[in-house]
C-alpha cells in the first residue's frame, strides 16, 4: 500500500480556543489516536507534528491517515497543533516570519531581527503539549517532535532550549532551518542546560530545489547543530529534485527513521 497520496479537501476548521497562558488565539489541535493502543502507556509513543507558515493542522493530518491505512506504527498517537492567528500578518504563524536576503557574497542573511519573543512563546506552548502527553503516562523518550518549515525551526529550538531538551525520542526537521543560532547557547544557559546537547536522534531533510531555504542556510544549520554536539545521531537527507514540499520518498525515509527510534515495545 502506498504511503503517500494527494491531500484531500480540507474539512471545516476546528473551533477556536483562546490560550490564556500565552494570550494567543489558535484552533484546537487535531489528535489522531493510536490504532492499536498499548495497555501500558509507557510502551506507547506519540509524535507532535508542527505545520509551516500560513497553514494549519488540517493541512497535515493526512500524513497520519496514510501511515495508519498502511498499518504503520499502529501504537503511535499523532498530535497536529495549530499556530496562533497572527492578526498583523493575517496568517497562522509560530513566529513572525523573517525573510532572507542575499548579500554581495551570495550568503543569505535574515533581513531583520528574528522574532525571539514569538519563538519563545511557541516553545512554551509545545512544552505544554509534551507535559500533557507525559501526564497520560507517555515518557518523553517516547515522544517525537517533527515539523515542516517554520514547524521544523520550532522543533529544533524546542529541543535545544526547552526543559525537555535531551529527553525526546527524536526530532524530525523537514525543509526548515535553525532559528536564533547565535543565541542558542545563551538560551541554554538561561534554562540551566549543559553547554553540549545530548545524543537525541535528529532527522533533517531538505529539497535540493528549495528556494525558500537556501542551501547556505541549510549548511549553517547543520554546522551549528554539529557544533552544539549532534554527531552520530544526526541523519541528513537531501532530495535533489524536490522543492519546498514533501514527497513519497521523504515520507518513506521518515517512516524508517520513526520505526528505529520508537520501536514497538511488548506489553
């Protein structure tokens, strides 16, 4: 059975909720329960998948549908959160987007300061989702963070700066980059985290024809992650003919990686 098919027409959006903790309005997450729940919650697994800019959870839930139709990772619960509604930008965004600009040397730079405040608020929100899973008995080392584009950036920053740093089963970053690279160490020190990260499995994928995330930005991201301590647990995939999108090959690689980091545990 194929793991990939065209995304269906989106259903109506879920009701709005107002997150009093962070003063942000967002749609409720979409939760896809495990097909075959384990008797012991500690033997289950969960993945939090974060969408990209100007998108929502409905745009990505079909990934879970495809995996489940193929009976892949039936013990895995999927959570698709929604970014806040950015009324200024009139789009959903985990943080205010910062465009890249080319320099005379051809090296892309951020056109202005990154939205550190927005990134920190979104990291705190993701932390609350992880806390919710842990309260149901799922250990952090059976929870995967994954994301596309802005969702990739947020997944990486959450792993590097949150109180759950070094504890996740793995991080999957697709078609994105590492935000705030020059502030990571200061943010880790502020959170009481060690200078070097632990060996959390990290899967990074990039389209070779991606015009939104230039190759030099990808190289800078990979270099910074290695500098921070990611070594043998860092799996890099580049898809030469792919742009800023996913494909059957990407999803197949993601499946193989997920099966390796959250394998089935016997009850």
